């Protein structure tokens, strides 16, 4: 079981990511599909972080400027205030982050949908996620 003290995220500038809270799966999937097609992002992965809270990771590598542009499009399309707040924090940090580990009483986000390619940034994200899971599992066994 995951230790709630660990809050580990995947942070970079090259992967387009979205954190959609208080949103139905149907709306998340629709937004991901529109965004992926609009910017030819090659594919996407949807993870459920908790009930009606989702993360989206897109596959095509981008630079930070294009990443900000794509996230802005998603915000304007979704009309989600929480996504806007998350986006502003990412801009302040000059990189975007999604949680891959536990958070208080919430388990790690789990994959609920895949679409298109996963050979580029999704592959990097999943590799990082696996490494973190193995690391935390080893740490907890030693405790």
C-alpha cells in the first residue's frame, strides 16, 4: 500500500498535461479528443486521480511555448475554473506537474483510457510512473 506521506509528481516542459477536477469522464474524453486533434498530439492517456478528477497526458513532444498555447486552448474550450487555476500555477513554475503517487487518503492515479500513439511522451511518463511505484514499494517494504 502507498504511504500517504509521499506526494510525487511528474514535472517537465515537453509533455502536454491537463489536470481536470470535478469533471465527468465523458467531458474529459471529449476535451482530450478535441485537443489532440486540434494540435496533432498523436495520442493521449487519461488517468483517474479520484472520483470525477482526471489527468490527461498527450504523446507528442512540444516546447514550453507550444505547451502553454495548447493548455490555454483546453482551458478556453473546457470553461473549467479549476483547470485555469492549475494552469496558472504551472505557468508560474514554468513547467507542468501531475501527481503520480498517493495524496493523503487518495491512491495513485490509475489509467482508465488510452487513445492513439504512446511512443513518445506517454512512454516517458509511464516509465517514470513505474520507477516511482517500484521505489515507493521498496521503501515501504523496508519500513
